[in-house]
C-alpha cells in the first residue's frame, strides 16, 4: 500500500496540476464570429450570430454551419451558460445589459480602423479563448501579407476606387481603405474626403477618373438595380475587366485574420490586370 501511494505521488509531482478547462464562448456578432471561429477550438464554441452562415458577409460561413445559431436575444444565450459572450459595441444594448444583469462575462469589440487595431483584437480574442499561440501565428501571417503587398505594389501608386452596389464608395477609415493603404495604393475616395463611406453618382465616378475600380463581385448579370449600377455602359466603357479588381465583401466586412487573405488577393488581382 505504501509503495503504491509513493508511485501515485511521484506521478502527480511529475505531471503537475491539470490545465483548467478552456472557456466556453458564445458570439453575438458576425465579426466576433470570425475571430472566434479562427482562434477557438470547436469544443469551445457554444453558439454564433444569426449571420454566421451568410456567405456574403461571413468569411467562415462553411465552418459556422457546424454550430448552433443564436437568435440575437439574451434568452438562448443564458440557456447555454457560456463562460464568456463576445459581441460588438453595435449589438443591441438591451441584450447586452440583460446579459450583464444575469452575471454573464461580456467582451465587447469595436470596429477596427487600422491594421494595429485588427491585430489587437486578434490578441484579445486569443486571450479570451486561451489561444494566445494561435493568435500570434495569425498576426504573423498578417504581417507577412502586408510586407508582401508593399514589396509588390508599393511602387505602383495606382488610384483605386472601392465601389459597391448603388455607387457606395468605401473611404479611408473603412477596412477596404486599410487594405489599400497597407498595400501602398491610393484610395481615390480620399480626394472626395470620404471617411467611412458614401454614395456617389455615376457622373462623380467618371469625373474622379480613378485608375482602377475595386469591386466586391465580378460577372455581367444584374439581379437588381444595385448590381445594375456596376454594369452601367459608361463604367463598362471606361473600366473594362483589365481595369477592375475583385475582392469579395466577406474579406473586408470585418477586421480579423482574413485581412491577410484580402491583401494576398489584392496582390494577385493587381498582377492579373498587369498595370
């Protein structure tokens, strides 16, 4: 008996204390969904926002289909009893206050405006999920993508206009603006003093005369009026395919690890048009 006790004690001293269970986390927002899906283990994710499976705005839509979708209210989150709920500062205030009132630990994220802010949010989510090593690896990937983009495109100095449906233009403080700036390209919207974004007319676009249009989708089919704007004959005449680059919205709707993919795609697209 004494010998067995000594063996057990030796094993405990060798292995040390067991690691605490990793926190179970729920996400209320499509952007916190992306951070959580990129950094947490699947077993840590108890639920995602109602837009997590939306292919248009969710970069990890396919992975999100493996997890429950939350209603956006506090009730189903409280039933799941997560250790932490991650949310955006733009999510419904009443829901966030109700969660706090019920003792839920809430971590709120703002909209990042720079690469440094994106990296800070990745680090923060890594800390929340107890996945610091994974977060640091994703930050290293973003840094590598920034270096590659600057080395490849930094001398081109093209004036690029990020243009979406109905004439919406992404400004300097948008995530598309961040991608262009980090790649060493100029956002033509800066000349109109557009911060987050604004609608401009077809005439305004043609008067601005950007070198390249940056669109969120390719193709020549107009499903509705918003899409028809991008296919207007005047734009087609002055901006044929070799003056258009495409970066899907799901890479720039949110700030996160997908920023590296957005930068790599921008480099590839700029090489394709060969300017």
